[in-house]
C-alpha cells in the first residue's frame, strides 16, 4: 500500500555504524548538534508548526543524551540530532490525549516520524533505569540504543523494545467487521487489534484475536501495511482476513460492540459525513488506511 502513514518514514539517518563508536559520537556533539525539545515526552512545537530544536547547551547537565541520527540540512556535513532523558522523566504507557493529538496534527510527516521515534526511545530509557535481571542500575550505551547493567556479576545488555500488535479488518459477504473499545469516542468503530503473544505467527495472532474479541473464525490472513505507534512503543501490523460466518459473540471485557458494515456504510463514514453509520478511525491510525485500502480494492 503506497501511502504516507503517521509516524512512519525516514526522518533521520539512524547511522548504526556511528552508535557503537564513542569517539565519533563525541565528535558529533559540536556547535551544530541539535537537541530535540520535549515537554516531558510530548513534543514542543515551534511558532512555524515544526518540531522545536535547541542546542546541547540547553540540555540538563544530569541528563543522558540519546543519539537520534543525522539530519541533512544543506551543509557539507549533516547535523547530529539528540534527545535528552532527564532524571525527572518517568515515561508513560497512556494513549495520546486530545492535546497531544492537536500538537501532533501540526507536524509534517517527516517531523512526526522523528518525534515518534524519539518519544519511543526516550520513554524506554525513562522506564528502564534498572536491570530486569538483577535490579542494579543501568547506564546508557551505543548512543542510547542500548543500556548496560552496572553489576559486574550480571553485565546484562538491554535493548529498546518494540511490541508487535496485529490490527485487522475481517470481510464476509462483502461486509467488514469493526468494533469499538470502551475508551473510544461515541460512535467510533475501528479495526480489531491485539498483541502478538510468544510463540505466535502473525496469522495465528489475527485469528486468535478475532475469535477472542468477536467470536468470529477468520481465515486467509494477508498483510497490508504497518505503522510504528509510539504509545509507548508498538509496531501495528495491519492485516486483512476473511470469514464464512457473521455470527458475533462479543468479549465484553475487550469491546463495547462489534458489527458488520456494508461497503456503502464504510465509504460514507470515511467521507467524514456526520450522519454515517459510524465514525471512522482518524487519519493518524493505520486502521484508517486499512479501511481506505479495502474501499479501493
């Protein structure tokens, strides 16, 4: 699916070969280096609607600096970009609130991709200051793409985590299965979703989640598109599947409702019409693109 999906894109050159080179990283911390300004882990928006950047002189002296990558700006050498993890940061696993959505709505796709990656990385550091193996403090390594245990008898290495989540539309007799979670705004319906469990393939996770949440047996799972989702650090793996029976049995601990919608109802909702059968997922979400993809088939 050729389309721009929120938080996806190559906003920065991540330059993995530089991360492990402490001398090179130090040399990049010069007067041209940029520091991404954050309000906690939320973005700071400049007057022109872009991400706000400062210099490393603006950093908290007690902060850990995370190397985000290199940015081309027309100069001979690209600029190194960093974010800081201050001692006061505690991270967040909460979904985005309306104020955060509004702030992100001002950003270009490139800026949104930069912010999404930075938010996930900074949040991971803020929530992983101690070793999960022995409980000792950890220190930043590889420019912020690793943390090492300080206990000489442990020396565990920890890496930023990404949680795979399947998000899927299900089709039967030309209609689409969508559900609504309790936290959704009124009348909002979206694709079903759930985390991939240990030992599962994506196809198995799709089938299990659809059966658990809606009581529908899915088959013929196909991949459509993916989206990094920095709340806190998931990879949404968009899929489409088919079913042979429309009988729904809702898991009320997961969903408020689940329904089958006709192509006409989905198209009307995606047009933004206020009198639609439901309110479509927002353009930020990969679910929006799944519905758009289905309509275009």
